[in-house]
């Protein structure tokens, strides 16, 4: 593909790595970050712009990295004839408003998990007392971005849910305005995702398994994400029971980008949890490692609607997030004291294969930690088998030196148990 002009637009600096990859492929790039605390992220890696609206006419393609209100911007620009990768006001709402997302699933004929929406902690407590069971507390709106507020109940009588609701009533009433109580289902957690080109799904689809907890063994606080493993597939039972049923509506919206539904599946059925109507992070960086065409060409063809299928690596892809204090917590004193501007070093500086940036900047060719969250790198690998992918990714991490860095050492291990059950239930077989 001849040289193109790419404009990346972000609220809080999520798509730095993909913008950097497009730069390395020889294209002109401008990158806008709205959040003041994140503006130094990707300095030295990607050219910046202070006002993305002034660069609309300059750009051949515009890429929005998240929701938070950018959907209507993407929608308006598409209507004006611009090539855009991004959502719509409707697809923003699918993710931001959990109840709306569940209602849209139901309208499309997708089986959903029973839930109740509440704007009052007292009403929710009374409901659990009257209907004892295991539930999941899921804040809606902006509060859902505080990952540690999602709570998965363990007790059959719901007493732990009541305790947490009482605590939230005292400490989080200003942040949590609306929330769901969703019945907890047991089974395997698996997500199915696919790119959409404005009129139809692009194949192959992506089957991925996120690891949200901070520590190996899936314990500790919930995070944005500590790592993911995935593979590419043709249509299967999970896709046809969930995302496929949204195709008509997404085509009406001319949605262009990636969309994902996280599910719990067991022998009785498929139970979707929620939409991610945007790129996943670090999912898109892991996917880029497996897409066998330049990511710039992939995004350009997706934006113009010409991409219908693509070639990808066989086997498994894996990505491990490398973080520093205070992640996953918001403690700026700790970040400033221990992590801000800390050097990122490599034992073999000429071997950066599989290394993808998150909150990083470059000063005089030295990589430094930027931003304010403690999310630093995603290290990716692939293999014909899960064991090969795991060995490769952890060998690559061993090349990295960052003071106080930490990461999960078991990304991919759950595949060995989960795959047996998923295959036994017939969910992964291509149809």
C-alpha cells in the first residue's frame, strides 16, 4: 500500500502501540490524546497533534481508540465520507449502559443471564435478602471503569453480596449511580470477537481468554487486564449464538471496528455477559502479532469497507502485561515516587521482537515510563501449541529490566482445563 496519512484519536492514550506500528510501516501519523495526565505517553515514538479536529482534512483515515463519547464523532465523519475506524452513539451505549446492552442482546434473540438494575443500594440489599443466591455486582456508566468495583459473589445465600453493597453504600455512593445485580453462572469464561467493516463481519473471528486478576492463580484484585491468550477461528457455535445475531443492527449503524462479547458457557448453554464495542487493550496488540498483513493496510481496508477476510497465524497468540506500582490502583504519590520516568532496559537491546508499548515515552532514545497508571508494556508471542507460545513470551519478558516490574506467570495455563470442557460441550468446533 502506498504511503497514507493516519490520524489516531484517544481519550486516555490506549492506542499508542498501534499508532507506533503504523509509523514503523512508513506512514504519516498524527496522534491526539485528550487526557492531560496521559499526554506524554508515546512521546518520541509517534508524532502528536494538539487539536485533532484541525487534522481531519489532512487524514486519509481516522481511528478512534475507545468509547467515552467518541462514537458520535466517528459516526458524523463517516456520514461526511471520511474513512473512519470507530463506533457510533449506539455502539458506545452497548458498552457504557449495561442494561441497554443486555436489552439489545435480548432483542436480537441472544440468550441473556437474569439481572436487575438498581439506583439504590437499599433496594438492592432488600432484593438479595428476598432472593438469596450468588450474584455479580456490575457498576454501569463511568464507574465500570474502576475495575475493582466489580464483585463476584461466592456465597449461595448472598451474604457476601449484601456486605459489599453495604460497603459501597458508605464509600462509593458518589461514583456508583446505577448498577446491576446479575445472577452468577458457573462455567468457562470465554470471549468471541470479530472485526466489522461497516456492513458485515470480517473473517476469521477471534476466540480469546482474558486474565483479569492481578496475581497468578487468578487471585487478588481485579485489574483492567493482566494478559490474554487467543486463537483465530472460522464461525463456531459461540459466535453464531451471540455476535452473529448482531450483524444486521451493526450494518444499519455502519459500525467499523472490533466488537467482542464475553460469555460464560457450560453444558447447559451460552450466557453472554457484556459487550466491548471497540478495540480491546491489550487485545489489539496481541491480534496485530497474528494478522499476516501490515496493520496499517488492515486498518485502511477496514475503514474503507473492502476488508472481508485476512490471513493469520495458526496456533495460539499470547500477550502478558508488564506493570509497575501502583497498578491496578490509583495512587499518584506511589507512582511519582517509584515509577514515573523509570528507565526501561533490555538485556539484548537489538531483540525487541514481540514488545509492544503502553504507557511509555522515549527521550534521547531511552525508553521511560510515562502517564500515571503504571501500565508499561505488553509482551506478545505465538506458537503452534500453547506451551510453545508460553515459552516464547516468558523468554521475551526475561529480556526486560524495569525496577519494580511485575506480571502474571501463568497466562495461558488455564487453556489446558478450559479446552477440554469447551470441546466436550461442542462450542469450539467450526461450523
